[in-house]
C-alpha cells in the first residue's frame, strides 16, 4: 500500500469515528425529544421534511441531493426506532414498487407489512393494526390508480405524505434465454408502461395482468415458460435472470405514492393539500369550483375526475393545491368552496416530496 493511500484511509477512519460519535449524539437527543413528547406521534412528517430540505440546500457535493436525502432518511429512521419502530403497510408481496417507496420514505428502522391489496392497507390502518400505509395513486404514463382515490373518498384516513419514485421495468425469467416464452405476466399498469417495447420484442406472446409485479416474478420463478415484467429487485428475491432492463416506453416513467394514516400533519413550509369535491347540478358549476382558488391566489397542481358511484353520470373531482390548509390563502379558498360546492372533503395537507 502506498503512503498516499494509507494517509487517505487514515483520514477516512478518523472521520468515521467522528461520524459515529455524532450519530449517537443525535440519537440521544432524539430519545430526549421522544420522552418530552410523551404519547404524541412518533412520526413528525413536517419536521422530517424540513430536515431533508435544509440538508439538500446546504449540500455542496460531491454527494448528490438524492444521496444526502437517502442518508438522512435512514439516520432519522434509526433514531425513531429508538422510541418505537413505526409499523407501515404496503401493497405486497415483497418486491413491489410500493415496498420500495415505503422504504424510501420510512427507512429500514421500521416494521413493514406486505398486504395483498390496497383495500387491505386501508383496513389495517382503520383497525389501528398498523400506523401508516403506502399506496400508489398515479403513474406518469398510465394515470390515476382509481381504487386508491375511491378509498380516500370512502374512509376517514388522511394523506400524511407523498413519495415520488422513478420506475424502471425489467424483463425477468427463470432461465437465461429468450427462447419461446409462452406468457408475459405483470401488473396492469406495468404492462401498459411497456406496451411499445413488448409490441416490438414479444408481439405475439399473451399478456396476463396480475395484482402486482412481485406476484408476476414469483410465478415466473416457478415456471420457465413465463417472463415477468417487474423491478430489478425481484431478480434477487426470486432468483431470476434479467433478460432486459429499462423496458418502459418513457424513460421518465414515475409513480407517485401516498402515505396514509390517521394523523394530521402540521405545516412544513412547503406543503400540498389534497381534496375531493362535487359540483352542484347546474350550468357552470364546475367552473365556479375553481374560482375561489384563483381569487385567493392558490395554485392547483392536479385535477382528476372520477365517477361518484352515487348516481349515473355523476362525478367527483380530486384536486391537489399548493400550500397547507392552515395557510391563510388556502383556508380562505376552502371556506368559499364549502359554501358553493355540493360536497368538499379535505384529504390531507402534507409536505411536498423531497
């Protein structure tokens, strides 16, 4: 070993020693805060968002902001676990993008539970069997996840946060060969995200939609005639070969996930509010719903319509707006909306994904 290399490694060792001391000092302070809070919520989404935003702003590199965010998410996760590990349900089985989103948001110091459906995630939180859930709500290619929107309308659970996850699909198989696959398995949305690639490369192979990509990978692991569209992590979990990577048609393919629970989230300074509403049955009613936002200077970032299930050809509208519901402008707009809309439900205010 050269003297120069030895010198660098000694410097790294000294820094690691300092980091370990500082991490434990931080953990000790987190424990003291936990004792001071008593029975209040262990998770403070607004505080954690402020920490991540501040670290990204102060980051001078060479670490990327994404790397810094992941690092401090894990630090906060381990500190939280000293109080009590947070229980988090997600759409399973193990290996789904929902699991990846849950780990990205909560870190590995949490207790994760893979459930078979989005309905099950909502039910387990409602029954207080788990504290939080992570569910998909929209994809940049395939659009909204209707079941998540319907359950937000039907239940009393609140949106506590969001996770934005780049989605890269792979083609997986039990054998390392392209010869004669008989079926392509995958989640409906994932098959839709890769439809162009599949048409070009596996045009005549039947496609079978399943509840999750992880389930597609599990079945492919038991049958060499099946290829699965799934994330790379499933290759390790189910001992599959990766025949092709990044087969999604849009390289910017992204899925947005929601963190749901029973907790109201305080303002972080950079927030979003989600709500659902319906218009009165009269001409111009939908236009009138948007007027309070414009009058109060509130920006709308999303508008999605869904059948209300209350009557034929009746719809509800899901909106995302900038700001927290306690902000003066947002509060004023919501007050006006409640006076003119047939129905308004605030689904939650929460920090914008870092």
